[in-house]
């Protein structure tokens, strides 16, 4: 099985001593929601109902907040949001319409959260002997991989861990594909600043 796409973004949520962390309300029109669902169906050939679920839980006050929408698993923490997509990692870099659809889907969320940057990495990766010189280092890298994939709560710490595991980030789409998808990408959370 090939690794799937994972996208993480930084954000700063409102936090009060009485209510705790509060998710911002998402003002997404029904037309936009229908458009997102239509694009998703075109890209994945999956039939979804636009009224079956909301794009975002309104007024949630519990963190961590974990839910699924259109088979995308979302994990919201105080300083990071993680999206796990149900398609292979390399598709994000190879197909421009898919990349644009993803950023169009996420743009209202990024705007509400004040997100400025995000990172894209595979759902798992393997190491060659060239990348580690003893069993202890391999175990350390595998533990770090598990933290990145399942325990990340800090965007900055996750970026540092990704750099340690996968090397320096790529800042252009082409560099990821040229490195045979063994690298990860970091950049602006808004697609118009990337292309």
C-alpha cells in the first residue's frame, strides 16, 4: 500500500479559562458546500450527500476534536490541525486540479483559524540503511514517525521532527516529485501564494 496524504496546519484558537478552547464558527454557504462535495465526487468517484454531515462542528468546545468529513479524518488540537486524506500522497503533487480542490475546500477553515502555513507529508515512510547507521537510531526515527502521525499537538515541534526524519522541506511541488516522493512540502496555507 502506498502512503496517503497528510496535511497539517498551524493555528491559534481562542482559549478562555471558563470555556476552554473554542472552535470558530465556519460561515460556509450551502452553494460552497455543494461545490466542495461536487469537486470531491469528481476527483474520487465517491457519491456523497451534501446534507448528510456538516463540514465543521459548530461551537465545539472540547479539544482534541476528532471527526470525519467526506472520508477526510480531521484532528484539531490547540496549536495544530491535521487532515488525513483517503488518497495517495503523490497524487497531491501530480494533479493540479486535486491540489486546487483541496486548498479551495480548506480555505474557509484556514481563514477562520488565522492559519498562515501548512505542511504536507506521507502517512508513513521507510528508511534505508544509508539514513541510519545503527538499530538505536532506526528505533528513534520510527518513534518520531509515530509522534508525527498520531501524537502531534505542536506545529513547530512537528516541523522540527519532520526535518529530522525526512530532511529539509521542499517549497515547490516539483521538488517533491523529483525526489521520488521521499521528501515533504512546507509553504503558505493559501494556494494563490504558491502557484
